[in-house]
């Protein structure tokens, strides 16, 4: 089967098409085969490829296959889903650390990762959802905020941030979003009560405090800004950090919650239903063929492409 391998740490040019044996039923006990149709390109993929997480992945060295989000069809039945069922999910790449990601034609997946895709949701849309939606939901779950609390969402123009804004607003939180200039109207429609423009951490803190002099109850750090945002929090506030190992040290009794999303089939199933019913808005920025993975990384690194870039297989 065709895969895209990281042949060495470096720029997008290190991504190369290769051939590997296609997995067979029973190769890994407890896992089933999924023939992929679409896979998402995540920011973590770019950082892994560039070698930024070389210390985190331990003994795993190139060549390996990137990729977490996927959508495809079951090749082996699982309880409640027959062969041929359209499914989506994400591979917990860091936890597995096998180097077998989703930039491939067929993967082995734990049934606990798999959610059925509603009939009117395209593979490309389904592939844009799993990791981002579960990161947003599970991060917000860790906040444990009462209704009416004020939450600052950084990176609100990004895939995870846009979903966090929607989930938080639906939970009755007052959302202040940090976003690119020009995204204010859309984020207001998605549920943000107030939108401030991106800038240096100091500029963001000043802009937020100008509108909320008493400061905010919690921060969902979708832009990986880190500890420089702590001044925007009230005493006893909560800070959700999305890069475990790089979370800031707490102060003023601020609770810091590192979050790395875990697969949750039930949660993802409900999310995909909301996408189908237009209750949750996601966005695909670009669709490129698998063999154009390097170009997909170039576009993702160039930034300011609202939505997930998806590879079509």
C-alpha cells in the first residue's frame, strides 16, 4: 500500500511516498482494518516532522508515518458496525508511538476509536473533526466552570479554537476569543461574546483586561501561548494547556490542567451527529491528494488558512 513517510527530520521536503505491506486481519489482536478515504493534517504533524518533538517520541526515529485524524470504511466488522461502515476517529499517535500513522491507505484501529459517520457527512469533513473536537471537549470538561463564567479562548481562528468557542457557548459560558483580524463577525455568530485581535501575549492581556477589568475565570490556550497569559486570570482561575510537558507553573492558586485528547467513540459519535445537523460548524480549508502531503504541510505552515487541510486517499 502507499504511505507517506518522514524520511528524516526537516522541512516538508522530507515527506516521501513509499510502499509498505498492507495490514492483514489479525495482525494486531483487538484491532481492525480501516481503508482510509481522507486524513487530516494537524499542527502536531508539522512539529513532529520538523523534529521539535524528537525528545518526546523517545526511541522512535525516521522513517515513520505521521497522521492522527482519519475517515474511511471498515474492512473488518466490529460489534454494532458491519464491514463497509463509514467510520472516523483518531490514532493516539503519541501513546502508540509505533510510527504507524494515518498518511496511509489502510490502518489498524482499535474499535474504541471508531465512530460511525452520518450519511450526509462527507469523508473530508469527518476527517477534519476527531482530534480537534475531542481536544476542545475534553479540555473544557477539565475546566469544571459554572454557567456564566468567563472563558478566554486563544487561537480561536484555528480548528480547535473555533470548536472550543462553540462548545463553551453551548455550555452557557461567556466566551472571549483571541483571533485574527477579520474573524470577529464569524466568531460572534459561533458564540463569542467578545473578540480581541491577536498580538504579543502582553498585548492580548491588555486588550482582554480592557474589556474585562476583573479578568477572566479560565483560559483555554488554543494558541500554545503559555504562561505569559497567566496575568489575564483571576486568582483561583483555571488554565488549560494543550501541550503536555510545556504547561506553565501555577501561581495565585491558579489550577493548570494539561490536556492531551484521548479517543472517545461515544463522544465523537455525538459530535458527528451535531455536524450532520448543522449544530456544530467545522471547516475544511483545502483538499489535496495523499501524494501532495509535502504541499499540504507547506500550506499549513504558511498559516492563515481557516480550517483543516485534508489529504484525500
